[in-house]
C-alpha cells in the first residue's frame, strides 16, 4: 500500500506539564518514519491537511520508557530525544507523575 503524500505538512507532538512545554517534536509527513511514534503511542496519525488536534493523551514515565525501548532500532531519529527529554523531566520533577501529549498537524 502506497503511503499518502502530504506536501508541506508536519505532524507535531507537544508534551506539557500544567501548560508548561516540556518537549516538542515534529516530523514531515513524507519522511520514512512519519507516524512511527504515533503508532508506538497508540495515537492514530491524522493524515488530513488540517490543523485540528487529533489526540490528547496522558503518559507516565513507565509508559514512555516502554515506548523508548521500542525505538531501539531507530536511535538516529529525533523522536528519541523527545522521549528522553520527557522521561528526564518526569524523573527530576517528583511532583509530576504524568505528561500531557497533544497531537496535531501544521
């Protein structure tokens, strides 16, 4: 099945803690790994050319570590740094147990 080509659009994931931005990642829809992080996080990728928020999900450090483990074969990708930043934030901020991830297109 051929991948849908969406020219000039990215999918964005923003991790926040009480509206404070912790980490952000974006990926061009046409990149070979587009949507892999969405898949690992069980958040369907919005392939429409609109800026609608498609998912808002809450993740714990344990869940993010499990997702990071799935990326063991993708170490060169920036999604790794996004996840590591989120995990590091949760480890150092003991008052915070979860992060909110907002998924949308731009």
